[in-house]
C-alpha cells in the first residue's frame, strides 16, 4: 500500500490540523493547565469538542455509536496532538480503552462507551507494575470470590488514572507472574472500594498515578473477554497504544522541527540569519529526512494493523523505536539550534523535549522495541 493518506484521510488531516492549531495550542492548553496546577492535567472542554467532532469514538464500531475508523485515522489526530503538545486523554481512552472494550460484552460496551463517545468519560490503562515497561510480567492478582473477583496488587504510572471513570486493569487470574496465559482484563469503576492513588505529575506536566488495589470486589460483569484468556486482547491493546504513541512522537518531532526552522529564519548572528550557515542547513536537512522515514514507518504499521496482517506486531515495534529515536533527535537539535534561550521556559522548544521524554517511555522505549524487533526476527 502507498505510504500516504487517501483522499478521505487527507481531508480529515486538514480538518484536524486546523482545529488542533486553533483550540489545542500550547498557550491555551498545555501552559494554561500546567500553570494552574490542574489536578487532571487536561481540559474537559476540549475533550467535549473532540466528541462533537466525532473524534472520541473513531475506533468504536458504528453499532456502538462510533465511526469504525482505523489506526491510520486515529494516528492523524495523535500526530496533531503531538505537534501542538495538547494534553488529552485521546490515546489512553479513545485508542487503547476502546480497543480493550471492543473485546467485551454488549453490556460492558453499553456501560462505558456512550460516555466516552459523548466526551463525558475518560478511561485509564493499568498494565505496568514497575518503572519500566514490562507487560510480559504481571503480578497483580484477581481471585475468584463468589460470582466475581477480588483484585489485589499495584500498577505504576497510570496516565490519568485518578481522573478516569474506569480503569482497564490487566491482572493474573491463574499461573505464575511471567506466564503467557492466565491473564484477564477488567473494567474497574473509579468508585470501587479499596482503590488508592498516589498522584504524580510527569515531566511533561501530564498527570499519572501509582494505583494500589486492596481486595477490590468486582462483579463478573467487569470482566473484558475471557477469564484466563486475555493475553491476545492485551497484546491488541498494547499494539494500539504503541503505534498511537509512535504517531504522537512523529507529531512532537515535526512540531519541534517547525519552530526550529522558523527560528533559523529569524535569528541573526554575525549580521546573518543563522539559517544561512551551511552547517545548520545540513543538520536541518538530515532531521527532515529522518522525520519522513519515521512517518513512513508509522503509516506502514498503522496500515498493517488495520489490515490484520501477521507482520503488524513487528512493524509496530519498528515504528515505535524509529519514532522515539527520531523525535529525540528533533528535540535535541531544536534546543541546540535555539542556543541558550532553548533552555528557558519562555521558548516552547523545551516543552517539546519534555513531552518527548515522557512519551518515549510510554509503552516501551526505543531499546525495548529494538530488542523486540530482534526477538521477533528470531535473534
């Protein structure tokens, strides 16, 4: 398939680009909610606007009130979220959360999807239990208790965990911590007794929490999919989050590149625009090429996921590793080309570096995915 947007996808990109630049800009969103020390870290009014445009339910089926679009379309939104550093629950809720709920019963989807699609609800994803992304090992346990389960354990760095109406939790219902089988996903209501949060503000000003589940009583209706058979659905959720994060990273890198090239065209040194210096031109050209390659890798992975290809899982890790590496190059080059002012809060380029650090770790850093590519290739 060609690695560019179809006519309909290009129209969506034009619409989302204008909307995000206007309503999701750094001054009115990121800086505003950071400076007011917002407990949620994002704007609910903007989330409602997402819903009015149909963005919150892009991946939900039409029967559930969604648009039945794919990861390419969701990636268009995520790229613009990254370009504008917009704080938003779109990735965790509309991409990963809806992907998880797609494996649930009609009743479960009917309980949570209408609120998400209307922009009234937010979902959080609780998978990791340590500072590093290691979904292969899950120790949190859910034991049978009457007609339901009793959930105990902890989850680390759950983005928007304290703001979520429901927390999608991966827990072990049988076997040992590192077994592939024995995993079950649960949709845990925020008001369930026994949940406690340690709230954290991440380096990019987003909110997360370390969550402890202390004998949380769950009824059987909270189960998503099959008991003990949730690993396949979990992998589907992980792939959705990873390619979504990769798409957002390309947006962060592109945003850093855009403001840096604009600065090169206005800043003068020794009586000349610094963009006229050949050394900086070469660095900018190299960065442009790397961003194009990363974007192509992301689109390819999105297309394979949407097509149900066997190669999708491999390409998702390729895209996440490449996007993370390229975005990091973009923000480092941006700060250096800005000079000393690049280290000050007055200029936005430093904010791009902070988002890069947070997002690169989300769902596995470039080293995790480089190793995963090697393993999937038999090394």
